[in-house]
C-alpha cells in the first residue's frame, strides 16, 4: 500500500519504490542505495532515494496517527467496522482530521457547556426545522442552570454551530473556496511606518494565496511576526454563507432563523479561523519547501567548490583597526605560525607588513595565499600585490562567511584550545581554500550566508534537507580515512559521530590504516555499518582498489574482469578504454549492468573527484567602495547567493549587488537557478546605485549587449 502511494506521489515506478523501501528498512543508507544498489532500484539517483525516504517517514507518521485516532474512538465505544475502514483507507492528513473531529475529546467549549446543561435535545429539534414555532418546546429545557428562553436558544445554537463546523462535506466546500479564491493580504500596522521600512512592498498587498511566491509569503509572515504587518486570507464571506445556508436552512420560521444564525456563528467563530490557519500553514509549508530547496542547492554548490589541494597556505583574516591576522598552515592543515600585521589605517605599517609577508612565504615554503573577502579584503589583496616573491605564489580571495561562527564554536575551541577566535578564523579561511568541503562541514549550514529566510522556515525540515545535502556531497567525493577529521567522517554513510570518534581513536593508537579490511577492527564497526561506509572511505595501501569507490563486495568482480582481459588488477587502473568495453554477459547476470558500468568507470578514473578544477577570479581594480560604482559600468562579478527573486553578485566591494530575476536573461525563467550556479563568474552592468541604502542594482542580460 505505502509503495503504491509513494509511487503516485513522486512519479517513480512502484517496483523501484518497493526496492528502495526494502533496502531502507533493512538498514541501508541513501548514499549506499544510490551508489551500490542501482540494479535493484532501476538506477535511481540519490535525490529520488531521499524523496522515497521522506515520503515513507511521512506515511508512517500518518499510520501512527490513525492508530491513535482509532484507539480514542474505540475507548468511546463508537468505532464501527465502517468507520475503521474509512480511517484505514484515508491517506490525506486534513481529511483524516475531519473524520476524527466529531469524536475528538472536547475542551470546555460553548457547545460542551450547553450539552452539560441538557440542551442537545433542543438543538436536535431545531436543526431538523420540522417545528418552526418553538414556544412550548423550549420550555421543556428551561431547568437547572438554564433560567430563560434566551439562554436555552443560545446554548442550542452553540451546539448546532459545532455540528455544522464538524460536517466533513461543509469543511471540504469551504476549504476549496479558500484554496481557489483566497487571497493572501497584508497591511501596515498604524504607527509602524518608519520601523517597517524594509516591508514597504507589503504595506498594502494582496495576491491569490496559492500563487504567492515563497519569498513573499515568508516576508509577510516575518513582518507579521515582528509586529509591523497584519496579514491573513480573505474570501467573499457572503458567498460562503449563501452556500452554507442553501445546505442547512430549510424553510422559513423561528427554527430556520436560529439555524441561519448558527450557520453564521459556525463560519465566523469555528470554520473561518480553522480553515484560514490551515491554508496559511499550507502555503507556509510550500514556501518553506521552496526556500529550503533554494538553500539546499546553494549549500551543495558551496560544498562542491573546487579545492586547491594539499598546499602550504598563508591565510589572512583582514581588518583595519585590529589589524590583519596572518597564519601559516602546512599541507595537512596544521597551524605552524600566527601573528598580526597592521598595514591599513589607522596604524599604516604598510612597509613592515610587506616585509613580514615576504619572509613568512619563504620561511614556510608557502605556495598559495588565502585572503578573507570581508572588511579590508580588497585592500589586503592590493598589499599582497606589492610583495616581491622569489617564486610564483597564487593569491585567492576566499568567502569567509561563517568563519567567525566556526572560530567561536565548540569545534573551533576543541581544535585550537590555546588560540583565540581570530587565529581560528584565519585557519578556517586557509583550510577552505585547501578543501572547502572538509572545512565547511564543521559549520552550521545556516551560517554560511547563502539562501533566503533560512531562519524563518521549518527548522526540522531544513535540518533533514541539509543533513542529506552534506552527507550526499561527502559521499560523492569520498573521504581519506587516514586524514579526515571526525567532523568529515561522521557524514560518511552509516558512520555518525560516535563511530567517527572511534575511527580517530583507532588511527591515533595504531597509526594509519593500511587497508579497508583493517577498518573492521574499529570498535563498533559491525558488518552492516562496514557494508554501508566501506565504498566511501579511501585507503592508500597495498590494494589499489582500496583507494577507489569500488566496494569491497565487488573486488572479486574486478578480479574476474582482470582475468577476462588476461591482465593484473593494477593494469586496469586508469585504463579509459574499459568504459567502452563489451560487457561480459556472465558478469552482467551476476553483478548487474548498471553496477558493472560503474565499476569500469571507476577503474578508468580511480578516486575521481567530481569537483571541478579551481579557477582564479579578478575583480575590477578601480573599485574600492560603493562610491566608486556608477550606473552604466560593466564589471566582472562572482555569484555569491541565489534566491527565488534573483542573484546576489560580489563585484569586489563590501556591498553585493542584486540581479533581479528579470535581468538575468531575455527569456522567461521561473528561477535564477535555471541560468546560474553559485560561484559562477559573470559580467554585469550597473543599472542602479543607492549609496544611502547601500543598494546596487545589476543586470547580466544588459552586460551582453
């Protein structure tokens, strides 16, 4: 049943969904399934395996909810076989809650008080509308706490209103009206004009709720939360009341008048707030998912930024008043030296700084310099250009977003307990140049400065998505088990924090791993965990396959391939002709066609890193601040962030410019990501500059003309 539902939801064959569910329930991880069980899943990509995993979790939660609902109704003695079947067959969360509503334990509502006062019978007589004149009928119910006719009628009306509000078909009709006709609106709160300036677009805003873009929904909801806006969903009340009256009001007279009043009460007090909140929750969830999707894609691209590799690095965290913190790190990322130079105002010790940089480069055999791209970054880059080096030294500007978060974090303190935050931040900048993925896994992804409204979206959904993205990137690249930090190791499929620490402890006590087989000796490394992680862990040892993504379970297959070519396994490595080789039918039957193709590709390019080669980028040297930026300029830029409404581009000054989605290309696009990736090199034309608000408008399409 679940495989069929998931198959329809995500448009993947039920056979493949069933295979993924079987593997997941057997303890397999998403990266392992996507990489090593392709022939079982029809070659499903990891994003689709992850989607099956999410859908499975959602439906299992719904199953738990259904079990709870049946239990509650059964305790009331009202769970008929028909009702149980109706609940069992329901897989829509809203419909399920509608079914449950009449049986849901009530708090002390107006209707519940009226029932306790014996007015349910009167409500039943009135809603039938068979007796339009109620004089003598009402008198029978004036007793106990009910002293007057008005009190009796008011209580009966409360009960009828609740009955109406609990009718599933009524809720469905109103829900559809809200969905198809409801408009999301926002208005400025009186007296908040100056404080709410950044929400100016939403001071008097209205748009069909289901069509509002995610960034607008989240902006409106944030402005409402901060007390600057009022917002909600508006529909034509009279149209809904007319529809409800046609259904519930039957005739003319006293009883029908009371039912009509109850209809209005049911809508205003019970149905409208509930359905409005339901739709707001729905469009918020959709907006969250869109924003998370954008954020996750940005994070993926940031994690997959090309590494410079193992080089001796001099890293600089620039600053004016407090100076520039300089560190030297070796090829393994170990801190070898740190000190502070003061080349910029107010100290202006420029000559001393140039001399110091030159001597450090020579002393620590520096091969590349990493400069943080924050405050004083461009000025520091200009300083480095004045230094005469005895050998070529590459200079890179490095995105330092989140470096300060790392430096003040428990991870930063654990790695460098004897150094202050400035040193840790500089080391992080240098390591980011060497291997962005290995360094960025130490930082909460929300702190790396990409995405939109990441602090406003559902944090559980965000965490689930980002954990998947980080895990996906780490396993796609692969990890050297002898050099990786525990923070990187914990994202390897099946490993986690405890086992990552155990790997580090074993490595410390026993020296480097010499084979994948030795990994089995790590405490708590059971057979199932080893199966999941082994293919993603690299070991440079005697067995050449241990340093590839070929899984140990397929080593015999590689031996068979080598035998069929009358070669040694070592001779297959880097043989790119293998990819076009006719596949052996016996091996295809034993291993699977897709798995065999992957093995041949890996042998052709062992340990292939999917990250591209690092490229250098140069900004326009004439720009120092926003005051240098003029309309009409055409400038080189670097895409630093992508949102649904546009792309932010670094043009080499403190303030990033915005390329609105309409200025990216001449053709229609629904997302900037259709045209751009994070860290793309672009040429932009300046179309607007607001120095007071520190805003720069840019265009990519106009820069081409």
